[in-house]
């Protein structure tokens, strides 16, 4: 699987003899054979030729878009899934309060467990010394199965995020990096800029996975319906925020892969400079290829494959092949 990232602002993408050609003023054109492209992510103001978009549509390739504040904007989708039975099951489950609640509980429990796992790993690596936040997350995990409504489950997730980011701030606040609180729009510091950009990339990956399986990406269980929001993609990515993005942000900071001077402060908050953005994408793609043991299949899979498998496990649950949805957790 090859993801084409188009990062040059005001670039123009066109088709030429079986290739995509990216042109940007003052730079030589860049080409990539269409047969190697499985998905496209654009950052900034990118223009496309009709022939290039038509070719992508015929090949079933989507184009994801990340906005100027490193936020996930949406995607151009060439065609809708034809998996009507799965979509019927998805909509029926979303209308069933008890089934929606069970799935929401599982997602929140998985996210909290993986957040705790990152703190435990940081403590083993002597990046973090406290026990209080770990114990607090453990207490929230124990309460999750008893959540009586989806709103209560969301409240537990929010409480867990506040506890977790208190600890995360101490893990990553080093060598010029300072993190006090999670701030999204705008990112108030370089750490928040890294997290926001990483989550935008993860949202694209999760969105591709749920569409590949055949879901309607806009109808979720933990995340409520909102016009234009890919709520199911957000549901699927929750279990991977700490395992993939937060772990990656910790790594690029402590290994000095991205340095503090590679950010710029703008009226809309901190942003990565173009070269640092490319570096982060390279590290993100490497992380997607890293392998880990799947808790259900007991097999080694890549992070990218694990995200898609969670969408497939959810599909099997909704269509009656699995009794419950089992979240992805790393011990």
C-alpha cells in the first residue's frame, strides 16, 4: 500500500501516461506511477485536473484533505460501498440503545487501557516516575463496564483523557518542549501541533479502513452524528491514539528527530514547518508498518492492518458473527 502525500502548497496534480504528476512553481515536477498509488492525502491548497480525479475514481482511490491548521477536513470519495447488508446492520445497531452502549463502552475501555499501557511503558523506560495517573486510569477502566448511558461512557473517556494528558505532559516536556494541556484549535504549543497533525493522519487511515470494510463512515457509536463528520472513523481511531500517534510523538521528541526550531508560531497556533511535516509523515508511515500481536487473532500484524482488522471485527459483531465487539488493546 502506497500513500501519496501532496504537501506543496498551490501544487497542481495531473495525469500523464499512467502516472500522477505533481507540479509546483519553481520546482521540478514529481511523478508516481498510478499503479503504485492506493490512497492520496493532500495538505494545503492543492489543485487537480479532471482527468487525474477521474482516473482515481475509476481506480477506487480516495483523496484525503488536511487543513492549514493540521486538522482533518474530509475526503473526496470516488464511489459508495455496495455492502448493503453491513450498512443495514450498522444503522439498526445505531438505533438500538443497548447495542450502541455496549460498543461505546468497549471503545472507551480499549482507549483507556492503551493510554495506561503507554504510561507503563514510559515508566519502564524511566521517562515517567509517578503511579497516581496509572491508578486513576485503572479505576476508570473498572468503571467503564458499568456506564449506564453513552454520555456516561463519554464522560469516563473525557476524565481519562484529562488524567492521561497530565502524565503525558511530563513525559514529553523536555529539551525546549513544554506541554501543559491538550489544545486542539489552535495548537497552543509544538507538542499539541504534533498531536493534532498525527491525529489528522490517523483519522485518514481509520476512515480508509472503515470504507474498505464497507461501512458508512459518518455513522458512529461513541461519537455522535454531526454533519460532515466521519464519526465511525473517529470511533475506530480511539483505540490507536496512544499506541500509534502519542507513542510516535514521544519518540520524535526524545530522539530529537524533530527539533523545537522546526515549528512556527502563527495567529492560528503552532504548526510544523514543511520539512518537519514531511519528516513526521515518514515516521508515521514507518510506525504503520511496525508489527505487534493482535489480541484476538494472536498473530503479528502491522499497525495499519490492525486498524483495518478492528473495523472488520466490528462488522462481524454487527452482522452477528461475533457476540461482542472486542477492542484492540496492548498489554
